[in-house]
């Protein structure tokens, strides 16, 4: 589990094609502190198991299914990525509960940067609007953010100056795709209230049966 608070921006230094996907090498510093083989590090919000370590980098394998669902397939040598170590029992939960399992990618449709206020609006993929609520939490490229505005088709988030400084969102452009992980609790609740025929609580409310 993660909290969605970025610890460091790392740099991709190697991408090797494997039989199951790609092996990723990321140069970094802070997230290596206390890290051991087998630990988890979120890379742009994707949970990656550390397969190899050096004093200045780590390697991890990205499976083909993860490449298809996330923007890790677009990484190149030199790409900057958000990094966060997995939670431990002493970690403060400064963001929200993040699993590191990406739901899909979401497209940037508008960016506004006015006098220190950074707003980003994204086009909601079909089927994911139900997991979003006003002032609720959302995870974008591994960053825990609060929803500032929500319509049936678009979601808007804002970044405070500290978040701008700690992330690479200011380098995004309209049309870019970033990783989306919706609120985990909402998805568990939906799954638990489904009946045996696959009807959800939302279906009962909508259709009145």
C-alpha cells in the first residue's frame, strides 16, 4: 500500500525488453534508503517489486498487462517518474489509501497555471465516473489529489505550490495520458453490494428495483 505522497522524482536509465514485458532501471536516491530486494516502489503510481539494487538505482519488471493498462509503456530512457516507497507502520498517511494497481489511463484535456494556482482537467474514461465524488480522493500518476470540480465527463484537480514542486505535472501537455487509480474503498463497496445477478447498489437506486 502507498499514500500518494511523492518522495522523489527519479529518472529512467534503462529499458530492457523481456519475455513477459520490460525490465525498468530507475536512478534515484531517497527511495533507496532502507530498501531491500523484494520491496515495493510505486513508479508513476504502479507498484513495482525491486528485483535488483545498486547504490544509485533499482530495477523492476513490468508485466505486459501492466504496460497495456498504464503509461509505463510510453517511458523512454531519460523519462522522469514519480517514486514512493510502500507504507510501513510508522508512516503518516498524508494522502489516501493507494494500492499501486492502476485502473486505466486518463487524458489531460486542459491545464491552467495562473499565479501559482495549477489546475488540471481530465477526460473521464467510460465507466469510471461512478468512483469519483466532489472533494473525494483520486490518484494520478501516483499522486494523491483532491477533486476540485466534477462533471459527468471531466474531473478537475488543483495542485498547491508544494505539490507542484514535488511532481512533474508542470511538464504535462494537453493530450497526454497519465495513470488513474480510483478510490479503493469505493470499488470494494461496489463489489460487496453486487447481488448474484451482477446488479450493483447503483443499479437498484437508478432503476428502483
